[in-house]
C-alpha cells in the first residue's frame, strides 16, 4: 500500500543515490512550473473570452448576470491570481537554481490559495444570479481545471487536498452562502453533498494519475542514473550490451580478487608514421582502427578498460565474470589480426598490430578519489601482460600468450608456437612465451 501512495521505506530510500533524488526533485519542480504556466495561460484566455463577450454581446451578459456584473470583476479575480502564480513560479525557479526543493507547507498553502479562485468567482455569481442559477452555471466547473492540472504536481496528497478544498468550498457555498437573504429554495443537503463528493473523488483520481507519472519519471531517472554511473566507472567505450548486463546482473564494483584475462593491444611504429601526417589524419586513422577492434571486443564479451595512446588495455572476466575468459580473449585477438589486415588493404597508412594476453588473479574494483572513480585492475597479471606485449617488437611477432593462457586453452591452442623461455624486464627468471598467428 505504501507504494501506491508514493512513499518509500527507509531501506528503499537509503538505496537510492543522492543523484537520483536530485534529478527526481528537478523533474517534479519542472512539471510544477509547467502547471503554473498552464494556469496562467488558462486565466488569461478566460479573461479575454469574458471581455470579448462583454464587448460583442453586452445584452447577453446583462441577461445572464441580471445586470449586476461589471467587467472590473474579471480583473479583481484574475489579476491577483496571475501575480500570485508569477510569484510562485519565481520561487520555484530560485529553489531549482539553488538545488533545493520547495517546502511542503508552501505547496499546500499554494494549493489552498489557487483552489479558492473558483470559490471567489462562484460567490460573485451567486450574488448576481442567485445560488440555483450560479451553481448550475460555469463557475463550479472551474474547480476541475485546478484538479486536472494538479496531476502535474506528481503528488497524491496534494491532488487529494486540492479536491478536498474544492469539494468543501463548493459545499459551503451551496449550503450556507445566501447573500442578501436570497429567495432561492432551501438547498438539498444530499444533492450538494453528492456533487461535492464527486469533486473530491476527481481530486483523488488526479493524484493517482500523478503517482503513476512520478513512478515513470523515477524509473526513467533511476535507469539514466545507473547508466551514468556505469559510464563514469567504465568509460564511454563500454558497449551497450555490457551496460545492459551490468544493470541487469548488478555486477559489483567493490574491490575484490578475480581471475581475469588481460589483453594489451598496441600499434607498432604508429608515432613514427604520425610525424609525417596532419593531426586530423592521425586521429581519423586511430579512431577508425579502434572502432574495428573495439567492435570485435564487444562481440566476445570483453571491455576496453583504458585507452593508452595508440593502444588499449582490455579485460575478459571483469567486471562480468566469464568462465571462458581466456578462450574469448584469444578468439577476439585472432579476429583482430584478420580485421587489421583487411583494413590495411584499404588504406594508405597500414598499421602493424601487437597483442599479448595473460590470465591470472587481479585486484579489480572502483578506484580513485571521492569526486572521480574508475573501474580498473591492479596486480602482477596486468604488469606481466604489458611486458609480454612489449616482447612483440623484440620477437618480430604480433600475438603472444603466456603459458597460463596456453594451458587454459588446451586443444584450442594447438597452433601455438613456443618461443622458448624469454627474459622479461622486472622478472628474475626467463618465462615461457607462446606465439599465435
């Protein structure tokens, strides 16, 4: 039941980020501004219609209001109302600019003042026309304008309060407001109570619609907030498929130890080739090459963790766990080599690619300052993969894997060529290296 009334439990509220609350508050206040503009516009239109009728058909106006209505009555009601709404609009705008919500009490006071406008208009009509004619004329329908637009408050209780104020004031005028000792017949209690009850029900229904709109806003904002958080942590280069899986599976970004296949990719002699070309040519060539390689990574479940100038670090098995991380990494690397060769045939600037893959345990998690964090991996596995990729230049190769990757692949690495035990900077003993084509 709490959900129907738009209330959240403490546990639910604590789980929602401050960014979500701020965005939802901004959306609610934006719809509030839209409601105020609609009210002002409606008041202006009705005032112009009244003035137009009075100008074009004064005799009809005189018959309806028994000659007691003056044009100034329109300004007595609409002008203060418009000024009040402009003041409320300014107050909401100031609160939005300062990132603060409008106090709840002020919202209820505003609803009370606004909804009293039809009451003033109806009282003037009763004085002019008599209660029977006035209650059957247009003024009581003005309440529904405020009730309908109260939906944009996105608050069940505010809409219900608007309906209650309208119902109570309509009932009071119908039952007890008899200026100048009018000659109208005694009012029917049940008749006017039923009319007022319908007005109250309309307010509650408007509130229910507002709650549904608020839920839809909240769901959209929550999804956008989650996507923004994932983008902030993992970068713009995370594929939409990975984003969807992260949102669906709720992969943890807390620091933990994971078994991950780490891939380093680098374009050989790219800097030398860039010296003879314009900056725009360099950027276009690199963007085109990365687009092809990253698309391949996406298809194999990998993510680019960092772009490193003319190369990048990619991960398989983090933040989303993958039992076949080594297999997918190698499959992606093989496809990258083939794709790069195809690209080289269509360009005047061919690039030689270098790839290395190592698998092992890393510390993976969101690391950084409170203002800016990013998801990354740390550990000897990462360092070794970087050193392994650097060996491509020394061994005149394009794709190297470690013994751990060779072992994880099993029969899938039947074409792996041993390059012997190679000294690696930072490691005391030579390490066995394998080459794939």
